[in-house]
């Protein structure tokens, strides 16, 4: 079949869809395995959640600190009106 043959293109597309479906099934199995482990050991989830919360808190603190250093006054510049929820970030 020539490269531009619609049957070849359809066959290639079907092969890719089949591969993607198998990957999706494998991913779903992994999620179900993880869910099963959490159900069997909820303390593991609490531990993982606590660690993730600590990481997110640390990243947020670093981000706020960097924003304060960049603007020179502890955060991004606010619009002139206190009622305006838009936060303006100056780029020099």
C-alpha cells in the first residue's frame, strides 16, 4: 500500500489507538493498586498526605518570599483600588 493510502492510515491509527487503550488500562490498574494499598493501610495515606502538605507549604513560602523580593514590598503590586481584585505584576 502506498504511504498516502487511506487503508494504511486507518490501520496505523487503529494500532495507535490500541496501544493507547492498553496504556490506559495499565494506568488504571496502577491507580487501583494504589487505592487498594490505601484501603488496606490508611496510615500510609496520612503519612503521604502530610509529606505532600509540607512540600506544598514550603514551596508556597518560597514563592511568597521570591515575590516579595521581586517587588520590593512583600508581594505583587496591587491595583490602586482596594476593591479591585486584580493583582498587577510589574515586569521591567
